C-alpha cells in the first residue's frame, strides 16, 4: 500500500485526536454555555485559515450559533494582482490593522471565538485574540505547536500565548507531509484539513453538550434529503439573521455605554 497523503494524514488525525481530547471537551463545554445563553461562537482566520471558518458555518451538518468573521482584505481572491496572495500576506502580518475590522463585528461578553493560524505568528490572529479577551470572550486557538519560533509580534505573544485554550493540529512546521524522492521539498499541505476536522469535532461535542442541557439548535440539512427543501434552509437563515440582529444591538449598546463613560 502506497504511503502517500491519505495514510500520513490519518496518522496525524489520530495523533491530534489523542493529544487534544481534554481540551476539545473543555472547549465544547464552554461553547455550549455560550450558545445556551444565546451568545455566538465567532470564527476567524486569514489566508488559508479562512477556509475552516467557511467550513464551520453555514454548511450542512452545522447549526445556528456560529458566526464566521470573514474580512475580504485578508482573504485571497486571485493568485496575483489585486486581491492576490501577496497583498493578504502583507496585511495579515501588519500590526494595528485587524481591530478596524473587528470594531464593526458583534463581539459581546460571554461569546466565544475560534481563531485559526498554522504558524500562530501573524498579527491578524494574535491581535484578534487579544481584542476578544479584552471584551470578555472565551478564546480558542487552533494552531500547530510545532511552530515554536520566537514571537514576531510587538506584544511578545504568539497566538497560543493569547488564547484560553490551544488545540494543536499536530501539523508539521512545513505543513506539507509527503516527501517525494528527487524533490527538495515535501508536497500536500495538512494544516487546513486538520483544522477543519478538529472544528467538526468541536461542532459535534458542543452539540452533545447542548443536548445534555436539553437544548437543540436548528441544523442545516441538505435539500437532497427526502423531505428537506430549500425553504427549510431559508428558515434557518432567518433564525441566524435574528440572532445577528440581537448580537449587533447588544454590541451597539455596549459601544454607546462606552462613549457615555
């Protein structure tokens, strides 16, 4: 049997599952508290780390309560040129930018947030964690602990230093996991896939914790399933819209109170 990507990835998944079991359970318990009280679990990443936020919500099998924070300026839309990779790589490393984006997001005390970053050294992720902690959010970092170089950020912190809980993808520093004979570098990246898998584990464990509290949240189901229609999906979008309006109103009140103070 060939030992290429699949078998190497499976080993990393098993390693990540074992290494993170207690942290996954603790994070899911906190997430269930947030959702049971009507709060939101926000999701943030830049570059390829945007992909786990999009995989978490909205998608079939996920449920209302997750809120992806997608800043188009730190996402790539082209390889080169406007909206290209070089632009986002520069911006995600630039200090004192991301708070301008976060100021308009409904981050409220009691909410939770998952922040994704393979290296854990980019300013965007670190400053999102610091920003969220200051505002009373529970912060989970999904990152690779193998990236243990000194902090580049002026705070002296890496993402894992700024979070309440760290979930380790176990992805190697180089990210790619398949060595090729005659090639100088390995191929086939692992960090994004592992981050997505760990996110789905959190989604499942959080749902289980909510069930034990007697709470059920609306779940997206595929309209390819018999009895499910696009109207069912529209209903869930409507519920999500209402939750976002409530969160935005709460955020606005906090802002107004701060201005008065």
